[in-house]
């Protein structure tokens, strides 16, 4: 199973959170599916966006979308929420 870009930037007070709660609903669904996959012994792989602190690797997109700073290394918003989150992490 692959879990794509579930991070705090889309939740609670994150800069990309939505008032309608769609991202929170998606996070809750992802947590349930990840729990089921783990119980069934299915490998779970997480992806995330992580930019350099100075956003040099974001190029012109960082000018176009200033909110990308939320995905810069060191930002509290790049972290995974309490659930789902990786366990037994190996980074490549």
C-alpha cells in the first residue's frame, strides 16, 4: 500500500487546511486503511514532500506558490499526523 503526502500542512491549523474538513476525513480514512493493511501483513510505504529550507529545489514554483514554505525541512507542517504515520522507518 502506498500512502501519498499525508502531512500536517493539510490538517488543523496547517496552511492548506480546508474549512469543510475534507482533508481530515481523508486522513481518517487513510488511517483506517493503513491499520487494516498492517493487520493483514501488507507492506505500507509513505511518501512526503520535503523541500530544502531555502526552497532552492522548488524553483520558480516557490515564487508562484509561497505556501510551499510549509513543506520546507524544519517546518512543523511536513510531519506526519499521529495517524497514519510510518513505523519502523527506513528512508532512501
